C-alpha cells in the first residue's frame, strides 16, 4: 500500500500547479493534525476547523480554501452543513455527563447566501436539552458577517458502551 501511495503522491506532486500543491499541503496538514490529536477527526483536521466556547455558544471556524469549493468556486453546501453539524454536535456532546454521547438525528438547513471570503464561522446554541434529545440552533456567517446558512438540529442522547 505504501509503494502505491508513494507513486500516486509523486505523480500528483510532479504534475501539480500552485493551487493543487496548496490542496495537497492542506490535506497532509489535516492528517497530521489528527495524528497529533490537535483535531478529533480527519474532517476537522483537513478542513482546518478550530473552536471556542463563549457564553454557552460554541463557535467553530474554518478557512475558505479550494479544498471546500464546489464547481462554482464557492463553498460547497455540504461542507457548510458539515461545519454547522460539527459545531452543533460538539456542543451537544460537551453538555453531557461522562459516559454519554449524542448523534445527529435531524438537520434542517436553509442556505441564504454563498460561502465566500476568507473563512466561515458556525455558531451553535442549545434550544432544549432533555433526557433523550437535545435541540440546537446553528448559524453560519462569512468573515464579513453575512449570514450564509441557518440550521436547527436534533441530537439523540445515548449511553456509551
């Protein structure tokens, strides 16, 4: 497997333009972030997500790079959904006692503007926390403050085995 990957990597590097080299670097940096536990997932590592909590609101930011573009050279809607689902899911799990987890059961997203600029910021806030489910409100903004998407999500609480 290593030889196959080395050959593919060499071929990609030799034929890459500047944008493609930047994409390859971002992908490798993301894997490295996951390996060093700087990121909890490959998605978070590759997309360069970072988070901060302030006043019961979890904010996850992500730089806008060619890795997350769609064919129109704007942020792919699925990546926007991944950003806000990551923020909301992380918040849900942060609110639970040791030994419990939460997973997304429903995600309703409304896209209101294209993802453009230097970065996207997803903010998540709990609307309701019950014994079986958590409901969270999420908003994604571009770096100029423009609303990109509004989302609500439901998360099922379970006991980890």
